[in-house]
């Protein structure tokens, strides 16, 4: 048993090369409300979690490597949110309509196995990798094989 709560929000700070592009991607496309900001950074509310886009002139994205998972090359590191299946499907449809280039297009991995999940991977305009996923049964989030 752990003493942390699933509702505790995470915080992540990302390097971005352009705050306007970050606002368009996180704020408009992903629908993240904007919080505090300055000329050098912007806070976004990503499904209740704090993502801060920091302007870095020579921004280097986190996506430096890949790892094979279920027959796909998963960008590592990456971040994202576990959504309900309905929110996942709505976001996937919105991203497809916006012609986002997926690293891994939305699909169900580990089908019929413990931890079966819908997942999708894509990059923000600065090359930071994101994964959004959903479980038909969220109790499978930490299921073991």
C-alpha cells in the first residue's frame, strides 16, 4: 500500500522553442486552460496536472531514445495522462481531425492480457513526446503479467 493519492497532480517542466506554438498545441489543440505565465514560461492545466512550458532558445526535446513495447518503438522519455475511454476516444478523434502525426496511432495494446489499454503517442511542436492511454477497467492500471 502506498501513501500517495491518485488525485495528487504531477508537475513537469518542458523545454519549448516557441511559447506561441506551445499555447496553440497545449492550450488550443489539447484544451489545457492556461495558468500563470511570463515572457519565459507558461503553466497549463493538463487534465488537472501542471505542465510548464519553459522557453529555451536551443530547446532539446526529451525524446532521445525508443524502447520496444508490444511491437512498437515507444519514445522514451514521454509523459501523458491516463484518461477514461470516452475522453481518450474524443481526444484521439480531435487529434486525427487536426492531422497530428502520430508516432504510434491510437490502438489497443496487450489485448486480452492483464493491463489491456488504449494508447497513442505523438510529439508537441518542440519534440517532447506525449502518451495518452485509457483502460476499459482502470483497475488494470498496475496489473502484472
